[in-house]
C-alpha cells in the first residue's frame, strides 16, 4: 500500500494546531483501517517561522504520536508558498503520495478519502475544488471570481476555485521539484506538470479557531505574483496602450492644426493639464510594470535558497 504524507504549512496556528492534528489523525486511522494507505502514513507540519507556540505544539504532538505526526521547522518566515514547497519536497523522500492542506481546516478533510480513491484510479494530481463561495463576503467572492477570469484572459492555466488543497503522487512532486523559480505561484505551476489529473468537490467550512493569516494585502500580492510570473500580457497591454495614445495624439494634432487655420483656437489650459497628468500617469504605471518584471529577473538570477530547514522531526529521531 502507498504511504501518505499530509503536508500542513503553519504560521501562528497555536489555537488550531491540536484540533487539526486530531482531525487529520482520525482521517489517517480511517484510511488505514480501510487498507487504502500504509500504516506508517503521517502528517507533516511545517512551521513557517511562527512567533507563537506553534513549534512547541508540533514537538508535543510528535512526542505523543511519533509515527503519525512529524514536523519541519524553517529557519524563519518565508511565506505560505515557500513553506508548502518545503513540506512537499521534504515529504517526497518519505512517502509515495502527498496531500497539502491548510491548518485552519476550512478545506473538508472528509474528501481526502475520495482523493486517495482517484489516485488509485491512476491520477497523479487531484485538485480540491470548492463547490461555491457562499461563505465568502461579497467583496472576496467578486474579487476571487474576477481573479480567475483575469488569469484566464492572461493565458495562465489554473483550476477554478482551487487553492492549495491537492493530492500529488511522488512522481508529480519530483517533477515539481525541478521548477527552481523563486517567484512561486503553485496554483499556476501544477497544471504545467502534466500527468493525469482529476478534481474532488467540497463545501468550504468556517475556520475552527484563530484568525486568517491571509489578509487582503497578501491576497493581492499573491494575485499579482501569479499574473506576472506566468504571463507577459501586461507588458503587451502597455505596448498596445502606447500605440493607442500615439494614435489619439495624432488625431489631436490634426484637430489642433485645423483649429489654428480656421481661427477658432481657444486657450485650453484644462485640457492641456489633464493631458499632461494622463500621459504622466500612463508613463509611471508603464515604467512600474516593466520594473516589476525586471525585479523578478533580479531575484531569480541571484539563485538564493528559497528556504532553510532548521530542524526535522522524523521517526528516526525516536
């Protein structure tokens, strides 16, 4: 039977960690009893530089359940995408199949069995997809739907209403580990891997405890990173906009000459100022956008490590 690793990135999750550990251990026990996974399957908590007692609780859970609960301590806060990557790559050499899920348990753990069934049917990647967004606020629902539509317009392949709740086979994780870029957007990278995929659908639940670690600013940053890491269409848009403005300027010049020779020239201070502000704004936005891409190149060429692992809690330590 295949050995399963459930990878759980954690940042300041002391309020929910023990609850998550219990719920996920019950899932593992149930799957082992049904002989769908190996007995030594485990949960891998990844501590992303938490400032609370998250790591202490991971160590406590590991001592109480040395085989079922293991941990990775990163040497600082590197962000959700890097923490998840660290967990997946660490689990790759310890398991045959991995499932990533957030510690807040808003993703329904009951569909994990369905994921395993689809894996046994030959799927290397199984996406956890939300059925609907009734639990979201109106603003979050509209912006999320707009984000997926914008990504599609930009030519970026994503799975609609899928976050980072997914199953990956060992060879899928090995393929993912070959992607060395620093600007990570896992939701866009997974479809690039190929292999056979499928989806399971679930209703997103309320957070069992604690508060969200993904405020609006982080969500917007993730969205922009996703677009700029997978598409150059924004720069193409700027180029097209430049030609449109150039065309409008030619029309304005023709109008100005005609008005001059007809003797109907009227002082246009307002229109002049508005034109200056408009063109100045377009230029600044364009330079800033190009600068973002150059900045990403700058970060990538330095080839710094994406994360450093300080400690790993594994069975061998017992």
